C-alpha cells in the first residue's frame, strides 16, 4: 500500500491513526491519506454543507480525521469510518 501511495502525485496526508486508537480497534497505527478523487467527491456531494461551514473539502476531512470521536466498521468490507459526532 505504501508503494502505491508514493507513486501517486495527488495524495494528501491528513493525519495519523494513533497507536492507542489503533490498538483499541485492532489496527496498525498508520498515516491517513486522501486522494484528489475523494476530495472532488466530497465537494460534489456536499457543496451546500461545506459552504455553510465555510470549509473546503480538505479542511472538512482534516477536522474529522484530527477530531473524530466515533469509529464504525463497514459491514461490507474491512474499511473503517471516522466520525465526528456533534449534538446540535
């Protein structure tokens, strides 16, 4: 996986899954990356919400990755979802 990331030119490092969190969810501590295609997807799907928050897609992802307070596992894959839950 690291080799693939190093060969791509439009990858952004946005955070790191810390060792305590990684141990708690039985994963390895690792850097977290996002590519431009996912940034474009976030912008296209959530343009209005981002505008209300005054955030770019990359800023939004940074807020989640560096301030999440819940983690969910996908039912269909080995993926995990980092979530910043806010009670309004």
